[in-house]
C-alpha cells in the first residue's frame, strides 16, 4: 500500500514547528520537517525551498551541527510547547468556515479568486515535492517555484505568508485574526493581489461589493 503523501507546510506553520524544536532536512529538490532534531522523529510534512530561503533571510535558521542541509531555529532558546489556536468566534457559527471561502464568497469575482488560490496551492504542492520519481519533470517544479517566488516578490513576505494561511492552512476568520490581527477585508485583499500575479485580474480592477464590517 503506497505511503500517504506528506502535507506541504506553510511558512507560518513551519515557524511554529521549528519553535517547538523541529528540524528541517533537505530531501531532493525540497525539504522535510521533523518533530525533533533527530531524523528518526515524526515527520510533520514538506517545506518548499522558497520558504527555507525566506526563513534564512529573516535570520531564523541555523545549520544543525555544521550541516547546511539540516536546519533548526536560530538561538539557544528551549523549545516551546505549542498552544492550540483560539478558534471560537460567533461569526464562525457551529461549523467554522475557512476564511478563504468566506472572503471569496463576498466578492463579485469569486471564481477568479478561487482559481488563483487553486493555482497557488498546486504550485506550492509541486514546489514542496522531493522530485525523486523518474516521471517527474524538473522543469515543472522549477516553473512552480518561479511563480511562488514571483508571488513573494510582488506581495511581500507577510502577504505571501497570509496567502499560505488562507490556501494551505485553511484558517478560519477567528484563527486568522488570532495569528495576524487582520480580518475579512485583509484576506480578500491578499486574494485579489494573488489573482493579479496569476494574471486572472488586471491590477486595480474593481472586484466586488463592499464588505461587511470585519
């Protein structure tokens, strides 16, 4: 029976897991993240190279025991115990909805925003893949990585990470607020800019009706 594919990890989730004592290890064209500084420990998922480059640029990573292909959180701070997100919010209702769905649904260009999110997610999955299989075309993976790097260049690291929270982590409104301090309008702005980078909206194009207060 084939092994279950490992999930790709957003930049935000990667940082959280590193703070809890995780280890990033190069694996083919991308990286994998382990629970502890031991490759025999549980695997949390996969990290694309542009996220590792982002974290290095933010000076959040250091080589583990001098090995540049094995990375841990910078500094000697002891690992923290991760706390669950505060997710209760009256606006979420009984069955919390992802903020991606909520923000897109409130926009006249919902189809284009969802298409941009889908393309972004597909590129992220491809960029995080190890690329070991003979059937894999390395050009496709490089093209996906190039598009993700273009997203980061155009949006900036913070907005790109917010896009990852929306598309990969599927955070609810309350969880997104808890992490970023932002709301529905901010999430929609990120999705609009994502659609512009993917060529699905012209820059400055009017995209929808006014949002309810958030």
